[in-house]
């Protein structure tokens, strides 16, 4: 059974994404790119030890410590640390590798959530899959990390290809 706070985090992340307007089928507009959200400086110092504040963070302390110890992989000085929970579930945290502070903890909804992010960009893209396996719909949501929270930008369904400026294999 999932702890109540993890379920609440999951529902908040999902609700924020789902309540935003979806692209209409005929609409064409420019989607955010990683270059538009570039950061000026990448931290190269020794990663700080994560500071655990919640029971859920402590539950995944080994995974979080190992992920943070690898150094930043997102927005200059943050480590995105992910884990799978089986059956298409999982969770992630953002750890500031300069201070050890854990800023964000969520268990995104959907089957097989995927995250796209770069070391030199504040943009995070999440792909969630909904529907039966033979007719899955991909919902791609675009988020900006402000240093305190994920700020929703937009979303689209069944995107073609990778977002502009994504560097595969960087994370």
C-alpha cells in the first residue's frame, strides 16, 4: 500500500497536468524547446549529501543518495533521481547537489512515465501513457523548474519525435 502523501503527490501532479488545455487536433503551435530554458552555469563541485525530511524520502534513501552522488543532470545543479515501482509506476525527486535539499517528490500517474531533461536547461518534459495497451495515447507535458517548483507550461497529445534541443543519453 502506498503512503497517503505519495498518493496525494501523484494526484496533484496528474491533476495539474490534466486540467490544462490540450492542443486541438488541427492546431499547430511551437512547443517549448530545451534551448529556450537554458541555464548559465553548471555546478562542477562535490555533490552534497541529500537532506531527508520525510518518511517517503527515507524509504528511498539509498536510491536518492546514489543518484545525487553522480552529480547534476538537470538545470545546472540538480539531480533527477528516478526509481521504478513495477507495473508502470515509480517516483522521482529533485536533489540540489550544492545543498543536498530535496525539492520535489512525486509519483507521476499513467503507465510507463518517461522524463526528458538536460543538464543545461530548466525544462522538464514528461510523457505519460493512457488508455488500453493497444490504443495508448501519449500525453506530453512541458514544465519549467523555477528553483522551488515545477511550473506548468503546456501539453500536447501523441507528439512526434523528441523535443527541440533534447540530448539523449545525458541523464
